[in-house]
C-alpha cells in the first residue's frame, strides 16, 4: 500500500493506493498517530484503494473517534468494492462518505 499525504493548514488529505489489510493497517495507523496533532479536517481519498479488511476498518474507526473530538473526517472517491464492505459492516452509516 502507498500512502500519499498533503496538508493545507489544518486539513490533511491522505490518499491510499493498494490494499488496506492486516499487513498495511499498522503503517497507516503510525502515519495517523504522527500526523493528527494540528489537524481539524481529515480527508481520506480512496480512489486507488482496492481492498479494505477488518484491520483497515479498525484504523478508520480509530481515526473517526479521534477526529470527532476536534474536527471532522470524511472519505472520498470510494470504489465499489470498498463501498460494499462499508455497507456490509455498517460503516456507511458511521462515516461521512462523499
């Protein structure tokens, strides 16, 4: 999985490419832990994310909880395969998806 970050003042955009699974979720979690201190708006761009596992969902839920205390989080450009996982797990009701 590749992680591309871009920051504009208090907005952080994280674009993921590949698979967010048991092997790559710790990488994203570490990246988020190092990056969220001054962030008020977190945006995930999933245009190139092909797959998400329960480990990836856990990282998203953790980020969602952290951002709910200090700002907002949204997920954009979700592919059909990933959207199916969000719908089956109820994450489509929890996350802001555009």
